[in-house]
C-alpha cells in the first residue's frame, strides 16, 4: 500500500496524479496519469500497459465512472492502457486520432517508430478547439503536433495538460517521421499565445510558470536551429556528426535522441529552403547550408 500511496498524490481539490512505475531518462519518474474532477472525472493519459498501474488508477477513481479517457498522443507510455481502462470503466477513449493522424507524408530512410502505439484507436476524435467537460471541469483540446502528429494539449484556462509537448525536467525529443520540428515550434508559439498557465506534463513535476517554460523551450529550439546553421557553414555534415558537435555533454544513453533532434532540425531547414541533402534524405544523409 505504501508504494501505491507514494505514486498517487493530490495536486488540487479536483486533481489527482497517479504515477506509473516506468522511470527512464525519457520519462523521469514515470508517466503521469491525471484524474480531473470529483463527481464524474476525466482520466488524462492512462499510461503504459502495466496491471499494477491499472489497479492504482481504479483505486484512485474509487468506483467513479469517468466521463472520458483522453490520450494526449499515441506513444505506448501514454496510450497502451487505454483499452483496458475503457473496458473496466465503460468510459470512451478520446484523442486527435490514431498514431498516423496528423503526420506529414512519410519519407523512407528516416527510421523512427520507437515507442509508437500503432494499434491505438480512439472511440472519438477530438479536433482543435473541441470541448470535453463534466461536473466542475471543462477542457479545450489544443492540437499541438510536433512531438507526434496526433499530439493534443488540454486547456482549462488555468492549467494546461501538456503531455510530452512541454515538460519541466527536460526538453522534448522530436524524432522524424513521427516528430516534426517545424510543427513543434509553431505549436509552442500557439501555446504561448494562450497566456499564463500551470503546466501539468506527461512526465515530471508540474511547472508553475508554464508561460515562462514554454517561452524557454521556444528559445531553446531556435538557439539549436542557429547552432545547426552555424555548424553547416563549415561544410556538409550528417545529423549524427552535427549532434556529436552540438550536444557535446549529452550522456551516451541520450545521444541517439540528440541525433534525431538534429535530423528534425535539418528536415525543417530543408523544407524552408535553408539547407539541402546531398542525395536522398535519410538518417545518414549529408546536408549542406544554402548559400
């Protein structure tokens, strides 16, 4: 009971977090499953398919039937438990779409696909601006592609359930082809336009100054883009070589993620006419800066 109590915590009169036991360098202490509302709540990001986590969510619900189960995006650490939780509670699963929804046209040779829940199918699709509500709570869906094409944030006017789009403990991995750097940066800009919010991320602790964090993430991405462009002035280079140069202090466990972030920058620069690949675009391609 002690371990369960440690993973279940109240973050407000209408908000409980149930922490999944899947810690890693990419998930911090684990996936945050948020339960919003008291009488008829909403479950946000059921998390990974772990029987113990399912039972802890049900214990936190205390017999209440959720109005909805909302999935921010179709990565296994957020969505895999949704079908089982829906079967146990009778609540519908809501999301922007399946794992392919919102993706740009696929390109061969980019790799990717790590952790994607290709089997995920929501019962109902949420479009940008759609509302999900219950007694005492109301959420507006904000489509925020970038980390993944079907990524949603959920906004109640004071708090933003930010999934993997904005976290406090680390920046977000943008891994093509599921991830798109141009979309991610534009989504950050749209979120900053909402104004002050408390961020409730999919991993890590809440961020009280959510607007400051969003602005910081945007500045970080634009600074990385500038570093990539500057590095390309020295001559053509691959995403791996650029990452090794730019991310000098990154631990080995995170180096592949850094390379994929750089690839995402290169693909965005190519689309904007600021860089181009020598030959077919691929993970191993060499890119040049446009003179």
